[in-house]
C-alpha cells in the first residue's frame, strides 16, 4: 500500500528505497524457509549490517546512520514486511544499543556502539524475568559490589538474541531498599564466565528471531555498570519508549504485507466468473483493512515525530505517544492479518501462503515490550493525571 512519507528528507527516502530492494531481493525470499527451519537470522542481519540498518537508530558520531525517527519507523516497517523474524532480532539489538546510548558513559559508547552499528557486535536487552515482566521494578536479579567489581546473579526469560548476542545489557537491583531507583544496568560480554543461555524457546511465530532464558552468576569488573548506579530503571523506560514505536513499525510492515497479499489474491481469484474484488463483501473487508492500517500509521508517525523532537531538544517525553502507537498498531495489525486470512479462505490457513506465517508472527506484538493491557494503563494514567 502506498503510504504518505513526505516528511522524510530526500536522502532518507533514497535510503528506504534501497532498503526496500535489498529486503525484497535478499531477505523476503528466505522468510518461509526461516519459519520452517527456525534457524536464527544471522545471514539476514549481516545483509542489514551492510545496508546500514544495524546502526540506523544511532547518531553518526557513534557509527550510526543518523536518520530521523520517522525514517527509522519506515525502515523497520520495510524489514518487517520482508521477514518478521529479522525485524524482531534487529529491534532487540536496538534495545541494547539504545541502552548504551542513553545510559552509558562516553567510554562505553565508544567501545560498543561503532561495532554494534556495523553488525559486528549483536546486542540483547535483558529486563524481563519470570516474576517481573510487566512490572520490572519487581525484578529479583541482584548485583552486589565486590572488591573486584560486581557480582551479578539472577534469571532472565524471553530475552531476544540472548543466546547468540555478543553483548547483553542486563538490568539488576543494586539497592533493594530504593525500589525502582535501586535498579542499575550492566554490560555483559559474550563468553563471560557464569553466563548460561538455555535453549531457544519454541515459539508460535518469529521462529528465526530467537528468545532465550538466561541464568546469570557472573563476576564483572567495576566498569561493567552502565553509567551511574541507580539509573537503570530510568534508562529502561526511555529505551522502551523507543522500542514501542519500533514494535508499531514491525506491526505496520507485517500488516501491510498481509493487506497487499490479500488484495493481490482477491484480484486474481475468480469465482463464478468474477474476481473476488467484484463482490461487495470483499470490498468492505479491503476497506476496513485500509482504514485500520491508516489509523495505525498516522498514530505511529505522530509518535515518531515526537521522538524526533525529544531527540532534538524541542520536545519532552513521548511515553504516551509511544504507548498509543504500540497499542493502536498491534491491535490493528492483528485485525488486518486475520481479515486477510479470512479473505484467502482455506488457502490462508495453509503454509503455502504467507498469511498463515504473518498471523503467527504478529500475535506476540500485543504482548512483548508491554502488553496491550499495560499500554492501556499507561495511556489512561496519562489521561487521568
């Protein structure tokens, strides 16, 4: 579907055009096989690294592309439209690098971000725990000072990229008496003694974007702490504001792919001597998909503009806009993909068509990085304040 991206600079539009071709030629053709084999998307991420996407969320001074937040929204949607698994692993990497960009020291940024921007170092973001998903302040992972630095101990779950990442940003409690103000973040390099990733979870969708349980019992040096002690919760919340807009982008990409496939199918499918598109009921289904997509797109673009204003110092926090974008896009995408499957009839329920995979890939979007219910709590809290 042709979208209105007139707010992008000329070089950003060119970047997105090139990315569209790369994804169509090198990533989309692997999507079905990736889903069947559940192989991690190493090759696809390497392609994105060469295209400049692994650091697209970072400023130029740290090796990134320096593109605007609206352009990043568009770019992530392009990747997701080609392969949901690849987009999921990519945006998990962004959570890790955003953590270092927002909360790290200048030395930590210089050490990790240029390598992460090329894809030479893949990141993971370890916040969620078995008893602390929607409420990170209830986390049980602890970091204790020692003579040698820090001792980090705990369990994380559903950590995207966790078992294959070159570095993991781990959030842990450093002062239990201070609540969320007692949470800090740590950079945990691959191969650190005491870091044990379990087998990748057997998920319903996004099968090439693996999520892992992590068992952590590690000794870390003094400079492993990300920035200042006690700043971890604040960093995580700022990172999740960014991440929720990127979830919206993934939803737009997958929903757009489902809608385009449904329209093409309806135009080609002939029943009773007429294409499906000649039937009023089918036209209404297409119209409803288009309206839902457009609403989600406009809300997500508004959130991206607010993110950009905050980055430029001309705007404030955009938590409300990010929550609205994530909620609107994930809920709309689920409806769009379901309608697209319904329009395909029985064929949509088979793996011979991409609609079945897209429906499975989209289902997690209403759960991770804050479920739809959590977004409603955030939104209503802002409205009632």
